[in-house]
């Protein structure tokens, strides 16, 4: 199974080619802008490194968030474009799951954090299990202090992974049993590893099911022009 | 004479549009309009627009190819609007198109949205051939462009503040007519008196430039005052008078360009050119001067994929390509 992973959902972007569970080629960079300029050259580079042709691909997996809306859309649009033209399955995967999968702990409970800006983070808790991490409950969108509250009330030994540097210093300060650790960002190779077995078993849905996981309604700022709802003639 | 077979995407604002064109021949031209989504906000909300594009683009692509009866393997190139427009919206079509092109090793071309509009008259009229002058007027732009030849353009004049379509939208909102404002004012004006109120025509001293913000202030002040004194004109008269002020200026500046540059061909593009009064006035003025007026059907005036495909065909035939590392350019200029 040859899988292309695409991740542009957070402050770092990456592309990876995975065959079975082996990472064949990857490219990455930090920065949350110009994903459109990065992606295809990075994919092109990876295919050249691997000596693969696009037609040899068995599937594409993309980070659908939570994360930065524009980055998520660029990743999904790119993955959709490739999958449409190549006629291969496309799958979506969570940025938080990708973080938890790569968390380096044997016993600590894992909280994965992704910065979604405007004073909020997307978080989810995971139980470490052999070879990975098991999601406990659906991800939540919380304010910084709310996240501190979650950690304070948890008696377990905890490892926080992901965008913890985006949190104000006071959020994690002085918490007992809480450590921060790697990885800082989700990665395309983790996404690919998560789905490679599914593709082999033919477990993938319709492409239309691959949609951004925003967790937040769009911001709507009305124009500044004085607005008469009912009109002058009412 | 046929040209390259192109799959083209236009997602610069609030229409997800996909087309298959062969040179300037349109094989399919489909779109998913978001007007209803934005109507309740009284204008285009960028985040709402970007979300809708990513939902619609995949299935629209299949529809465009199916309606054209074209297999992706027979395409000669893939094109997408690169700018100007809303960056979040542009990124969806541009990324999708670029990925499609790369996966089959096809030529890819990022197209200037305004150049697309310049090609729209050519899609509807075989004899629309430069040199000529084109009036581009939409919710985002108002320009008078001189086409010396395809690929050789000079923006003679443009708006110094609001675009013409923006003026229609803002004034319609003020009048309680909803969004989009152009069609609402167009419809009401049909039975209104365009001479009921004489609103100002700005920048009479400049040959080609527009300004519509003064008109906005004047309409608001005049109508609020009339309402207070119990002399409010009918909605129809107000709409027709506003429309006349906008149309007058658009026609005048376009004709200035026609006279100054001695062209015999005039075209139009952009959503405002779907306005019926503007079309009538442009036709009349062109007739009076003995020049040809080429106004595309309204569906070709508003944003569409076919115009991007036609512009791309021209550039692909000249051997132009857009590099994989190119990004969108939301403030692209002709």
C-alpha cells in the first residue's frame, strides 16, 4: 500500500510517502502561510526521492483539523484534486490523533493541543496503548484557562503534546504531574501510518465525507454601512 | 479553428465555477452560487465563501467533465483564477486545480480574473477582436480597459473608492432591498422615474476614473431628509434615480475611452454589466457613434469558469505555464 500524507493544518506543514508502514520520503517546514506554494513542490520532491509515479499511489490522507481553517482547506483541496484525477481513495484524519500517535510516553495520559487562534485551543485526551494512543472523548474547543482547569482536576500523570507553546505561560505553570513534550505538530507520516491498514482492508468512505473539521462557526463581520433592516419605506 | 482543451476553475469570490473549454468554445460551464448563503449577512462573508467552495468543488468538477463529455486524460491543460479576489476562496480552486494538473503532468495556468472577464465577450461573439475598449464592473472592480491585443492591456481608469457593484449593494442594503443589490435595484427601477432625483455624478473632470462613495453619502442624506420631511419618493423612483447616476458615469467614462482611442469595438464584463439599463444605454451610445457593442449574456458577465478557460487557452498556446511553487495573488493587477 502506497499512501501520500498531507498535513497543512497547523503552524507546520508536511508531506510524506509511506509504503506499508515504512516512511519512504518526507518534506516539511514550519510556518502557517503560503501552503499553496509549498505543497505541490514538496509532493513533487517526495515522489522524485521515492522514485514513484503518481499513478502508483493507492490512497491519499489529509489532516482535516482541528487547526487553521485556510491551511486545512488548502490541504483538503489539494488532496481532493489528486484523488479525483488519480481515481484513488481519499481519507481525512484528525490533527489531534496524529499528535497523540507520536507522543513519546509509556504511561502518562496524553492531552493533545492544537492552536485555533482567538484565545482558544482544540484539545483531546488519549490513553497510551501499545503502538499508539486511544482517544477518550470527542475533541473540545476550550479557552486557555478552561484548559488549565481540565489539567488541574486530573490526578493522573499527564503529557501535553502539540501547540503548548502557543499557550500563555500561566496556563501550565505550577501544575502537578503535568509535563510538556514532543511532538509539537502533527505530521503527514503519522497520518499515513494511521490509515495505511484501513486502505489495505478497503475501509474508506466516499470522498465527500472528507471535510474540514472546523469546530467553530464562521466569523461574520457586517459591513460598516448603516443598515436599515426594514427599509426606509416601512 | 479549435484551441487547447482546458478544465478551468474560478473561485475568487462567491461562485464556485468550473468549465471545460476548447479555445473559446464552451463545452460545459457549471457553477454553484452562494448568493443565498450570503444574503442573510447582507454581503459576501469571506469565511463562509471559502467553506462553501471546498464543499462544492469536487462534485462540480465531475459535473463539468460529464456535461462536456470529456475524459480527464484528453485535457491539454488545467487553469484556475490566481487573483484578484478573496484569498481563502482563491486558494481552494487554485490548490485543487494545481493538484489535478500535477498528478497527470498536465500544463497548469494561474489566470488573472480580470483577464478572464476581458475574454467573456469573445466567448459570446466570434467577431469581438482587439483593439477595443472593455468596461469591467462588478462588486469588486470597476475599470475601463483598453485591449490593444490579447495579452496587451492598459487599464485606462478605475474606481478610486467603491466598485460600482459595491455601490449598488450598499445602497440596496440602505433601502432595505437585501443582497445582492444590483438585481433588486434593476427590477424596481423598471417602473421608476430615473429623473425624479438628480444624484451627483462624480469625477466629471477625469476622463476614465470612477468614484461612488460620494453618491452613497448623497443618497443616504437626501432620502433620510426626505423621509423626515414627509417627501420620500417611491421606492421605484429612488431606485431608478440611483441606477441612473451609476449607469451615467459608467457609460460616460467608457465612451470617453472609445472616442479618445478611436476603437470600433466595445465590450463589457462583470456582474454590473448584467444590469438592463446599463446594457440599453451602452448599446444606444455605441450606435450613436457607429461602434460595435459586444455585451456577453448575463451568465457570461458574472463570474464563470469558461472565461478563465478562454484566457488560459490563449496563454497556454503561447507556451506559458505557471510554476508549481506559485501561490495565489489576491491583489493581482492586469
